[in-house]
C-alpha cells in the first residue's frame, strides 16, 4: 500500500521510502522515516497534491512522490 491509497483521516505507518537517494534524503529531511506515523489530511481531485500530517507539521506532496512511500495501516 502506498501513501496515496490512504483516505482522509486514515493513519498509516511508513514501511519503506523508495526512489533515488536524493529523493529519499529530501523526504528524511522533512521528517519521513521508517516506523513513523502519518495521517492523510486532504487529497486534491484529479491527481493534485495531497496534504499529510507527520510529527506536528503539515506537508503537501505531489501524488507521484507520495506513491513512492510504502505504508501499512495503523490499527
């Protein structure tokens, strides 16, 4: 399951960051890391950006970038 698959208000746990090393490094600088909880806040229609909450901050990502983040649902 990827980050884009979360519905608004759903919480997931990051399993893996995929992509090239520069992309992974950029995500890690924003607070993304394996095991971190992440909440989907809003999805723009027509493959627009998504807004997620990670730690205490809100981040917007392109759906293409969000599809590189593997997650599992938090129970």
